[in-house]
């Protein structure tokens, strides 16, 4: 009886082998192609970004990184321009 169980177990594992096959390869290849196109698009978008202009000469005050509450794109107010 023990030999019959071992023989049945050995034959059932051979018939239950699961392999990814062609479908698995096509899915992985499709993901790889999509990744290549996404990376190319991302690099194109990064190339469009320009660094902020570095204006100011040697006598310009150092910037602390804050905009003082100014809106994006609006010129910074100097003390002479602030309302009293």
C-alpha cells in the first residue's frame, strides 16, 4: 500500500507542474515595453522644466528660501511698495 501511495504522489506532482508559458512571457514583455515608453515620456517632461532664474548681483541680499507669503508668479514686494 505504501508503494501505491508514493507512486500516486509522484505521478500527481508531475502532472500538476505549472509553468507560465507564452501568456506569462507576453504579459512581462508588455509591461517592459510600457515601462520604456513611460520612462521616455518622463525624461521628456523633465527636460521641459527650467531652473528658476538666478537674478541678483554681488550686492543682492541672501534669500532665506521663503517667499514672504507672495503668490507664485507675483513679484516680491519691497518695503517701499508695501501699503502703510
